[in-house]
C-alpha cells in the first residue's frame, strides 16, 4: 500500500488531516473546521448569538477556533469563557485621591466629608460654605455640578448615568460598568436588569451569575430538612473541599474528579508539566501569528497591526496599502501612491510646501528671473519685460533695440488685406504670413492677430538723414478700429472647400493694403426679439484693429509726411468700407499656412456634418485635443501638422508656424521654440554670449557670468568683484570678500552677508539673492534655509451644516508661529455636533504655548467641550456639550508641530443618547483596529455620511460593511443600535 499522506500526494484540504488506510486514504477536517475533508471551512463558533460560543460577553472567531473577551472593567475567568469583575481599587487606589469603591464592572472615587469630586472624577476639591454655587457644600448634585450664567447651579451625570427627574440624582444605565451586571444588562425604566448566559443562573444578589449545577446545590442546601439530606450535603462539601480550598492549587480552572483535582487552562493558555500552572501561549512565535506585519502577544490572545501607510483588513491578519491618493484633498496638484506611502508633485512653475500643497514659484526673486531688464511674475510662470524703445529677444530674456535686426535676418513679411469686386459682390482676403496668434476664447468666440504692433514713433527726420536699415519708421503707425455685424453666422473659422478656392482664383484683385498688424475679435451673443414666444436670435460681431506703417520712400517733394498719412488713412478707410460689405455678404476669408478659412458663413444645413471640434483642435479618442507646441492646425487636412524645418511654434492651438530668425529654411521639423530651430542657429553655451545668442560666441570676461544658454549678454558680479576665471556660469564664481552661508545673500554694495528677510529663504552657499516663499506662504523668522520653512498662514477647514472639518494652518506641514484661528460651528435647528480627533500634534515642550480649545462661545467661562495642548496619536470621539461650538487655536513663537485635521458631523438630536452611548464606550478605542477606523478618512466619511443622513445607510450593502469594518466593530454598533431602538419595537 502506498502511503499517500507521507508522500504528500493526497488532495486533502489545507485545514484537513490526511489519514492513511489499507487501500487508500481519507481526509478528516481538523477540529474547528467542518466539511468532507477535500473541502473544509472554519466553524464560526460565535455565529449563534444566543449561545455566543459559551462566551458571556464577546466571542471572536479565529481560524479553527475562537476566543472570548470581556468588557472594560472585567477580566477573563480561568475557564476562558466567564468574565469576572476587576478590582480597580487594588491598583494605585484606582487613581482616586481619597476613597476608591469597587463596583461590578467598574469603580468610583469618593471624597471625605467637606470635599467633592472634581470634573476629572478622581481628585477632590474642598467645599466652600458661602454662596449658592458649585463650591457650596449643599449644591445637592450627585455627580457633577455646573454653574449657570444666572448664578445658579445645574447638575450633570458621569458618562453612563442619566439625570433623574429631580435634576440632581443620577440613574445608573448599562453604559457604565455593564450596569453592575456580571453577564448581560438591559436598561428599563426602573434601572438596569441583569441576566446570565444560558449555562449560568442569576444569583440572589441580582447581579452575579453562578453555574447551574452550583445553583442546584445552593437551592438543595437551602431546602434540606432530613438527616439524610444533611448527610448528603456534608458529603458533597467534602467532595468539593479540594477545589474549594485555594482553587485546588490550579492556576485557572479547577475540577474535582473521583481521582482528585484536575486543572485546565482556557483558550490561549497551555498547562505546564506541574499540572497546575497555566502559561500564556505566545501565538506570535509561530508564523508571526499569521499576521502580515506586526504581531503583539496579549494575555490569552494576540493582535495584528500594520506598518504606517497600511491598514488591517477585516480578517484582522492581512495588511493592505492605504491609497492616500484616493482621499479628497490629499495633494493640491498631482498625487502618486507608493506601497505604504505617497508623494505630491506640482505643476510646472509651482513648488511643494507643507508636504502636500503647491505654491507659485516667484521666479523673479531668483536672480530677477535671469531677465535683462524687468521681470513680471505670473501664476505658474513669469515674463521678462523691456524698457521703452526696446523689445524682447527671441530667448525671451534679453532686450534688444526695436530697430535692431538679427544678422542676416530678412524683414518679416507683412500682412495684406486684398479686396476685389466681381459681379457686384465684394470679397476680401486677409493674408497672414507670420507672427500669427489664435486664441479660441470659447466655442463661439475667438481672437486672431497677425503681425507685430508698432511702437510709438519718433519725430520726422531730415530729408538727408540716414534711416535705420531694418525698419524705416517715421511716425506712430496709423491705427483704425471698426466693428462689423455678421448676419446669421457664428464665430467659427471653417476651412474653405477646394472648389470654392478655385472659383475665387478667377477674381481680379482691385485694391490691396499692406498692414503691419491686424487684430480680429469675433464674439457671439443672443439678442431677444420682441414678443414673448419669439426665440432669441444669435448675433455675431467682429471688432477689427488695423495698423499701417508709413515708409520714407513714399515721401516726395509733392507729398510730405502729413500728406502721406492722409493718403494712407483714406486708403485704409476705403479698404475697411469694402471689408464691411464683404463681411455682410459672407465673403471674408483669412489665409495662412496655405489654407483659406471662412470667417463668417451661414450655419451649415442639417444634412451637413457638424464639426466636432473648434478650430485649432482635433478629435482624438472622442475628445477634442488642442494641437501641441511644435505643430499647427491644418484646416485643409483637419489635423495637427509638425512645423516644417526653418519654422517653430511655441504656443498651443495655432494655425501657423513662425519663421526662425535665420529664415534659411534649415533645421529640424517640429521645433517648439527658437532654440530648437537648429541648422546654423546653435545657441551659445552658459558662460558665453553673442549679439544674437547664437554662434559664433564670445567668452564672458572677468567680472561677469552667464548661467544660461543662448544669451546676448553676461551679468556683472557688481561692486568691482572679479570672477575666478573667464566664462563663469554663476555668481558663486565671483570672488566675494566673504563667503555667505545658506539663509544669507551677498550684498555687492556693502560686501556683507545679509540674512534672508522673513518670507524668503536661500538653501545654497555664496548666492546673491533670496528666494521668495511660494504662493501666499511666509517664514516664522529671517535667515531661513529651506522651502520647508515657508508656511501657509491661512486657517484651514470647510464648515458645512452637516459635515465639515477644521485644520491647522499649513497642515500636514508644521503650523506657523504666533497664529490664531477661530472657527464657529452653528448646526441647523435640532441637530447636535459629533467630533472626531484622529490625532493631534502639539509639542508639550512649549508648556502649553500652543492650545486647541472648543467652547460654547468666546467667553472663557462658557461650557468647554475639549481642550488640549499635547500630542495624542490615539483617536478620540466626543459629542459637543453645547449646541454650537466656538473653536480657537493659538500658537506661540516656540516649537511647532504637525497640528491637526479634525472632522465633524451634525446629527439629529433624537439620536443623542445613542451617539453618546457609542463614543463613551471604552471598547470603541480598546482595540488598535478600532482606533485605526477613526483615523481612516474613507471609513470616517462613510460613518459621517450615515450619521448626517441616516437614509444613506441603504447605500451601503451588508457585504460592503463587512469589507469596511471589523466584525467586532459592527457587533459593537449593532448591539448599541438594537438597544436604542428596542423601546420602539
């Protein structure tokens, strides 16, 4: 016979035992499992709520077994099922200052005559004799006394008690120490009523539970009358003598047998060789207790926990990465999730601060943005500006003379407005050869400009004066502005069909006008017609601006400059008049990149295919996508086409490409800026310069430096400083008289190191500037060395009627110094406030310099709900003691911390008793798993969603609830809810 079990060729389930037989083998499920052996599943001993696995309090199912746990104030008995009262008074007097009184499931502190308990329920305060207030010995409150605004007193009860009708005494409920019951507790009008597990019977004291066979003995002894009965009773006591004395020497469970005492241990313990002692089983020693990450052994059991950034699943074994990016407000811009962590990234032009926030970089604070003249910071970017008479170089940094031309550069081609008349119909063409910018403002409006607007002109020169070679500008350009109405047409550029283009070619040009700059703005609006039922009519307008230059060759002896201006103005006005007629007849076209566009045409017929995307965009995977830089939109082909060699495009969604400065047609296709034009235009490297920024280049002389490529100048060190060598690339190459450390900048005038002012920082050695903090952040002090010192001063949070949160400034980064935040939560009528503090980080080293307080109002004497100046990583939930909350956070100039993000929810006041019952129950925080629930943003959101609007409970299926919350947590809530709703059944 082959032993399949030994050779592991059996197909028994992993939770089954393989047993070899003479001819084969059989599979038997292990104890605690059920099935036929090939398939075994765990027996849920806790499934029967009535028997509850024999546990008198809580039953927790584990693979192949189960374990019992007890409520706060109780400990597990030797049998592993029963729960016995813990005498808290034996340990340091229960923390009571004077008298400690143990009760079933709890304890209470009391004071000697002349003293009363303070609100912390442990210390005692000496009573005053004078006045009717809480310090008076006759205030009459059984538990807590509060002074009212009018000078009287109001009584309150400790958690788990209810105020009696006389408004002074306090009635015990099942929420405090299980109502004084050993096993089960039910609240009634007369107070808690105790009950016992089915294996037990209620003792005559009405609180304690004893085993039923002991109860039978007790009952029979009570009713014994005959000598024989008395004799039996004596014998029975003799038999019990061994276990009755010192528990028979057993560490846990003792049982008398015919052969003597037999000791046993509960689940989670093992009996030692002496047959008496029980030793806790350290489940963590074998396979880490089945835990993914951490296993913590406890008396009679164990608990799994996870590394930071992971959460424990409901099987209480498996750890799963927390996807922080799935939460709201995790990162301002881009969030990247990693196993156990995450990272926030910012868009170009922004930098990270406060761990998750993005602020605009003030590039102008970094060496003036490397601009030659002025620098203008914008959101996410910046611009260099030039003084009057100069214009920005192609590199967008340097300033060059307006009339100065790049070597070998050809004058830019001019725009041309050409109008013709054929068969009584005027038509006009606007040709835009270069310098075109197309901006689609919306679906039915756009702005289009071609050419370069001219600068303010100079005075007229003498006849024989030498004029600039590239721009023969005599006076300010002639400017004309006109507004045209389009009939029955929208602002939508459409490529002309090839057939129409052929027909237009037959037309003779009757007049044309060279213009240096044209700006067209087309916008549509709906105009209401008279009469209620008449539909609104869409009206479109084109606002056109023209600029025309006057040239020296047009001046003659018979026509001076004023004469030339007058002629040009008349010519432009004639062209505009013709243009108005052509627009009115839908005969106005714009030509660029070899394609003609219809500016104004009647709407397409219903049978014609409607264009899916606006001009400058193409359809990709069902979405309209703007043509990227390095390409232009071809209306003829309805696609984005790369710029041809010798041209470039640095703006998205354009209808043409701009010529490179050399205009030689060489270079690479798809150039995204001038530096990519390629060919002969190779930029000067850092530490070099030239008149146009391109080779041939010269080395930056001593005393100057240039950190960027393609520049026309080098920056001076200032203050007569020289560089260590020619071709320097940074101010750090300047030989300063002192070497500045981070947090300082070098002043070239005084030759001293100056601390960076508040709101700036400098992380490097030897720099001559400080960087402005991003966005609206600032630093707590001068001399900052890192962007992490930049903090947002804004008090965070969103205050809603039903849910919301408050947040310390700059959270989750450290909060700033000397800040004060005030929040006011005012719920709608008949609603109360529940607050959860998942964790809070306030440095205790400050001697309570940083404080968070929640009160009814700003008055220091108003009812206080919560106040702390310490760090607590253990979560807490509590209800507001007042209907509205005034919340204040203050920090001093000392140490800082991460602060807090505290969510809240408002709930129907009818549920007040239920909510308080839940949040005051220690079992809510006893398990580390339960604590993590209150830190889990998704789970808190789900809980708050249901608390704010109970009907939303039906959005979550039973399966979803099981996957979201541990079984013990659901069981705790279910018992609370059922107990709360029971009176209404």
